[in-house]
C-alpha cells in the first residue's frame, strides 16, 4: 500500500486523505535514492507514504504494526526513526560563517562550534526558499534541510559567492539521517561508544547542542533537537555505515531492560502526532515557498531582528515593525468533538461565515485524551489566541479554539 502526502498546496499529514504533490513552484529537486534501510522497511512497515512530488518521491513507512506502541516509546523510552526525507549540505572555507551571516535570517556570527540553530533562507521578496537546521563545527557548518530543497538551496547560495573563500557541497547522497526520539535515546547512544568522554557528553547533551562521536564503530555527528517535545538525538552518518549503526541500535535496545519489547521503529504516523503535539511545523507541509517568515508561527526561533542585513530582510523587518502579516500559522484545539479535520479542511469564523484559512496538519492527541488538534494557516485578523473558529471535519462543522502551536501540557 502506498499513499501520497502533499499539502493542498503542500503535504498531507492525515494519512487517509488524498492530496496533491508538493507544489512545483517551490522548485523541489532531488534524486529519488532509496534509503539504505529499504529492505528492512519492506519487511516490517505497514504501508508507505510518498513524500514529495511523484517524480522524486521519498517512500516513508506509515507505521510498523502498532502505532500506539511507537508513540508511547517517544514519550516514555525511545523509538528509532529513519529520515530519508532529509538532505544535507556542508559549508566550509575561511569566510563561510560571514557569508552565511549575510545570507540567512539567523545571527550566525554569535554561534560557536557545537551549537545548533534554526534559520530561513529567503529570496529577495522575503519568501522562504528553505528551512534550515545549522550544525556548527570548528571548520565547517552542516545544513540539515528537506531533501527536495537541498540542491536548489546549494545553487542559490553558490550564486552569491564571488571572491569569498566559501565551499558549498551537497552531500545528501554521501550521508544519511537517523534519529532517536524519546527520553532514553541518550542511554542507547552512550552504550554504543567506547570513549568515556563521548559517553558523558552524550548523556549531558542539552537541546540544540551537537558533537562528533564514534557510534558502533562508525564516525558520525550527533545533534539534539527536540522536535517531538521529547529528547531528539539526530545522527548524521555516512550512508555506508547506516545499516551497521541501525542494527547496533536495535540490538542494544533489545538487550536493555527498559525496552520490554525491544527498540521500536517510528513511522510517519506516530512521528506526526508527536511533532504536532510539540508545536513543530514542517516546511513543505505547514508553510512553504509562498509564505513569509512572519506567517510561520516560528518567527522568533528562526529570525534575528538585531543582526545586520540579509537576503529578504527589508520585507520581514517592515512587517514586524509596522504591521501584521496577512495570515499566520496557529494551533487549533477541537472543542467537545472527536472529529479530526483533514489537511486542507476549511476554517471559517462560524458555520456560515467567510473562510479564513485551512488546516495544514492534524492529529488525535494521546496527551490530551485523544482530542483532535491541528495546525492551520488563517487570516491574522481572525487569529487572536483564545478565539473560536469553525472547522470542517468528517463531514460536519466543529468548533475549535485558536492557540499557540504547542499543545504539550505545561509548555
């Protein structure tokens, strides 16, 4: 079974809802190279989702038999996720940090090796070309991003290099991304390195930190980014080492008493529930190339308003200081109803009111007693926190409360 995810103009995260492929105006380009875990997934996964446009889609496992178990592991122990939808660039050269400072929305100049930052790459009109995770090292910066944007991002950056000492490499084919989501992820990783200093560093790693380590005999980079609201340990490995590390993680989990049934694998379905609960929107799903940073709901995490100029800065700064964006991404919590809105579901002021936006992602939240929750891009004039709107869900109109993106209790 294969389904396609795409957003009415982006990506469907409601697995039972057909949707169009990612819009071509975002200039999505990739080689549809299968994950090195393809054989393992074909033996265990229950169906696949096609991530991205048909001609270059990436097959993501929906789940591995028991999505409830996968989700519970994210919250209580750990689950192993293959991330073939992620691409990787490597920036190096004496001038590369100063170059990125002039190109990206984040203040790179204040960062240090071992830090992790989120940033946007914009075009001259202030629209988003790519959503980036930057992993700083002493001699280079790694850029983790959607695989469909990797080559386009490299080309854009390359076009602004003149006399600077900057090298930009698309290393997506040479490296692969795995992730351990859950509070015991650091325990498993630390058991797979023999270096005591690395063990301590992994166990004490804070969110948005990174380090290099030898894991199960393979050199790799680990960075922590808690996109599900639980600890998230991301591994950037040589593609040729992925299967070895994957098997070592599974074996270590199987031997650990904290994992009664072994280390579970995490499919898109349960990952999506956890990341929506945590208030983590995804580029090409919840916002895309036709959006401004001010509309994404993550402006403060991606954009510095104290740094100097960067590509597209004038538009972003003017909206921030002189007014509001036309629309903004908000969280919606369905009130007293179990109907789950699908991606693209219309949002209106009331049952007979004008349409003010559309749902981009949705999930039934286990942490909220299976309450339906969603992200929706809605008109800023109707996006006041605490206000009520109407959403089309499962053939009827339901009421929902507008809130910030994060649904996790106490956060």
